[in-house]
C-alpha cells in the first residue's frame, strides 16, 4: 500500500507551513497545490524546497481543480492512495496513519474510500462537532440528505476534506465542477462505481483565526445546483449502475 498526502491550499499563509511540516513527519510523500494564492502562501511553501512536490499556478481555479492536479501528480508518481487534508488547521495530520490503517486488506472485494468524519459518533449525525460554524453545519446536513437520496448510502459527514482516495478506482476528476462542491461529486460518482465508502471519526478544531473560504450562501447555491444535476443522473445512470453492480456481486 503506497500512499501520499495531497494538500490543496489557497491563502492559508498562517497555517500551511505548520500543516505541511506535521504531515511530513507522518507521511513520506507530500504534494502541495497552491491554488493561486495572493498572500504569502507560496513563499511559505518554497522554504520546504525539494522535500515536497509543489504545484503552483497564478489564478485561483477552485479546490476541486487543486485536488485534480494533486491526485493526477500522485497517480503519475506511482501512488495507490492519496490522503487529502485541508491547510486551514482544522484537521490533525497526526491522524493520517489512523485513516490509512482503516483501509481493508489487498484481498477486499471492493476498493475503499475513507472519509474522515468530524462527527465522532459516525452513527449519529446530530452529535455536532464542537465549534463548527452554523453555515457549515447546515450545508453538511443538506448534503448528507441528498447523498443518501442519490446513492442509498448514509454518511455523517459528506463535506469533510480529510479523506483517503483509491487513486486507481476514482471517476474522472473533472466531470461537473472544479470548485468546493467537487468533493461531493467525487463521493457520489465513486459510490455509483461500486467503491466502498467508509467513515472514520477524526478530531477537528476551529481556531478563532482560521481562514475559511466556505461562503454559506454562494456555496450552498452551488451545492444545490450540483445536487439537482446528480439527482437527474442518478435516475438514468447511478441507480441502474448500482443495481447492476449488486447483481454482479451477488452472482459472483
């Protein structure tokens, strides 16, 4: 099992160096994608030299695009899995080994995507993470509901950026959107492809000086639009594919 960590970042100069340093301590391969930052983020990353793989471009393209670039680089480098973690300090890099260790053995019947759930009790989505902003909480609950409608799978946290992706079993990374909501798209299309999605509890912190680029009204609108498209696709593609996958699995 060969894995690396992909860290997308945009204007997180105050926290990104600490996240990268702590990630390097637990993971040998680190790919950081500077998504057109306009503050000192790039300067902070350049201090690491060739100890990390740095991808940087001048125009902000969105978190989904940054993940796309990072995971494509990981695949080309020969990694089997990519851990993704946000650079704003809400997640603890020290928990990366716990997420990776939750992956099944090589002889598992289906590939697995690990979702680091900010809900400590993965069976109770009402047990809210301490300090989570109200806008994030509502957007996550809304997203969880539609994910269940589209895939038949219940997850406590569909909005978390702390995940482990099976790189060789992912759908196309640029189907519908390259922005924040692309992480939801990846979950839905992965579920339709028969990937097992497994939530694992992780800790979370919301410091007062945390820089978040989540915009409740704008991003909620984009999530709503994406969910409308995904519901239509579920009827003509997602549900039939899930049914076919179940039939093949049952017969085999």
